[in-house]
């Protein structure tokens, strides 16, 4: 993939907007399976971490191939699931068994998401890709566009999207439970104890572990010698391979904001704070930035804030002075990760990574709201999900339309793009810099930011 010029990016933006605006059909899915009643053939690309969950799901169908750069992992999975082919290079997997595949699960590090997923999409194969959808904006746009054009069953790996809690947030916000939303604050405890960021000097090169296919681990990214602090999870810190804390958790924690508010593209993104800078190669230990979104239809404009590394907004007065709190109780604190919606008529606190515990605050507001809603059916209620993986498999089998999965690429591509604008702000690392955008055309106007929308792939890798 070559890096797009500003003119090419503008053209791509307009084409993508057109494609996505016309993709919300509910016509019959395009079946690739040999029989709509038979089990489908699936491959899993990356089998450790989140990939292990996908292997378990794929094995309920016909798991015919696996790919992992760690040969020890391949041996482990082959012992547990017989009669499957194993590869360390996903390009070779598609060359060998691509014609037999109905669906794939992609759970590689971020920088390999698009190259692996596009091999499936270009062949009309249903594709489930872990979060964030892609490493770059160019890649997200390309994947959303082809999924819409070919009407391919797709799903992002933000499993909380299928939960009850996020549906409650969407319903309450759209019902006006707190009036017009003016601000949303979202925070995460990552990286914290999970991986190390703020690394200012690359570790020295060391020999590649015997079991690791290092060339395939690098994939489309710029080549470097093997060193510590990359494999397994610590690659998230490095610009070349990961997307930092928001890449890890934004598609979970900010998903309820994107779904409920339908913000599309911001007017601008601004970096507000950065601590423990990682220099030119890694993300900082902590960051805070904001997106400013314009009005849309009847929804007024609003500002959304992102905090990472343990930074949080101040605990709201409604939480600290809640009259239902008993004397002697510990002063309440905001959860380690969550959301705070501030509206013209109230506030909504959402605890956890997956929006599982939404509550209006103070508690008296929650009680009054629930009493008011007794025996009422909201026009904004969203039907329950059969399960995140189930949504994908039902569409991949042709039992449901191609866009039946709620977090398909036509939704999760734009979601990822907005988050990646924050990633770009963190990479530039200049507090106060505003990345200006055209929210209607989904164009980045700040020249400095255009250098980060994509990159030249290493020879032998493409989308």
C-alpha cells in the first residue's frame, strides 16, 4: 500500500462516505458457503491472547487452518484440534486454503490487521478482526469501503457491543434521560500495569527466539531487528506496531459514545496533556485529548474527552454529595475505567470497559428515571444480541444479512478512524495543536497530521 497524497485522500474520503451511506440495506447476504445448512470453514490468524477465544468458537464450525508466528503456539493448537493446517505466514495460508474458506478470525498485533483482513475481504470471505480495526486511517477506510461494496459479513472484536449495558446507554441517551449531551469524558487505566510506554530509547538487538517467525511478525511495518519489549503484548507501546491505550481500549470504552451520539467526524482534535513522553517511537505514559463534534440534525454539538494511563476527570458533585450516602461511608471515587456524560438535565456515569453498569447520578435521579419508565417501551430500544460471535457466524453462514453484526466494518471503520485521530495527536505530541477536520467530507485539513494517515508497506506486503 502506498501512502496517499492529500488529493488522493480527499477523493478516498468522498468515495467512502458514499459507500457507507448506501450500505445499510437488509437484503439477502451473498453466500459463499457450499450449503447454508452446513458448518462453515474457518481459519484463525493468531491463536494466543484474544485469538484463543476465536479458536474455541471456530472449532464449533470447521476449523481448517491456523496461523501464528509462534511455532510453539501452533503446536499447542494442533494438539488440541486435529486435522488442521498450520502456517506462520498468513499470505501462505490464503494461497493454500483461501479457496476453501468461508470466514476468518484475525487477532494479530494492530499493524497486521489490515493486510491479513484484506486478503479475506478481497476474496469475499467473511472477516472478524480484533480491535482496533486497523493501525491507520487509510486502512480503516479501505476495509469499510470494500465490506460495503461487496456486502461481506464482518465484525470488529469489541465484544461489549453485544452486551445489555451498552444498549441501555444508547437508549437512555437517545431518549433524553440527561437532556442534550454537552460533554462526554472517557478514561482508561491502560497502559498501567499491562504494558510499558514512555520508552525513549530502543533496546539493543538480540537473537530472534527459535520458535518465532520474526519476518512475518514484522509484516508490513518497517523492518527492525528483534529486541525485548515487543512480543507478546508490549508492542502496543510502539508507534510502528500499536495504537497505545486508545487502540487497546477505545473500541470498548468509547464504543457506547460513538453508538449513542452518532458523532461522525470531529471539527478538530486537540492534545491537552501528555506525561512521560516516549519520544519518537513510543506513546507517552499518560495522555489527555479532546474531540469537538459539530451539531448533527437535532443533536447539538458536544465535546468528548479521552484520558489514559490513570488520568481521570474530577469526580462529579452529584457523586460526592449524594444524599443517599451514609455517614462514615468512604468518599466515592470514579471507577478505574468508564464514561461520564454531562447533559443539560443530568449526568450519566458508566463504569467498566464494556458499559455494563450505567447509572444516572445522583441515585435519586436514577430511581426517579426508572419509576418514570415503568411499563413504557422506548422507541430507541435496541433488540438483544444473540451474542457477539453468534452475530458474526449467523451472517457468515448466510442465516442473516451481511450487515447483521452490529459492529460490522461499516460501523467500526468510522469508529476506529475517529479514535486514530487521537492517536495521531499523541504521535505528534504537541500540546495545544489542533488537528482540524472537515466533518462533512471526513477530511483531515492539518498538513502535519496528513503524514500519519498511512504508510508505505514493506516490500511483499499489501492490501
